[in-house]
């Protein structure tokens, strides 16, 4: 995963956005997932997806996600080279979706966990 640039840190400081605190980052089938300090997981698009697909030109959530299981459809994406459905690497309850995905597709093309995350998930106990 890319580190946050100096300028992005400055911007986040003035806008009040905090950098996600991530630990134990893992990757499965094009999705990175990392445990946050609150015990929930943040899921996003791994750099390997960009290498296979090129620039992402369209993305959409296939369903209204609430409870997900491993390998459930997470995000439909189209790129310059192919069309894919990314699958969930973990099971749990979706507590937040990245609403910016449908508004500005260019944010998904940045290998930055602050902008290319897909969902936040509370894992099953």
C-alpha cells in the first residue's frame, strides 16, 4: 500500500480527516483488508487490480451490503482491460460503504487507503 504523501497529510490536517490506523494488512484476490484500532476492518482495492485492469472506469456495489460472508460479491468494477467482481475476504457486518465511489471514480485509481477503500466491516465474533 502506498504511503500518504506529505501534501495529503497537510490537506487532511486542515480538513479534519484522519489517516486510517491500519495494522496486519493482508491481501486476498485483489482486496486488501486491515484491522483498525477499533477492531473493525477496512477493505480496499489492492495495487494488483490496477496492474491487471488498467485504469478503473466504473464501479458499483452489486447489492445493498449488510451482512457479508467470505467470497460474497463486494464491488463490480470495469477497467480499461477487463470487468471484474471483487469478493469479500472476510465475513461480518458492513458498518460503512465508501459513498465517494459512485461520485468520483478517479478516487479509486489512487493506491491510497484513505480514498480507495470500499467498506468498513465489523467482523463476526
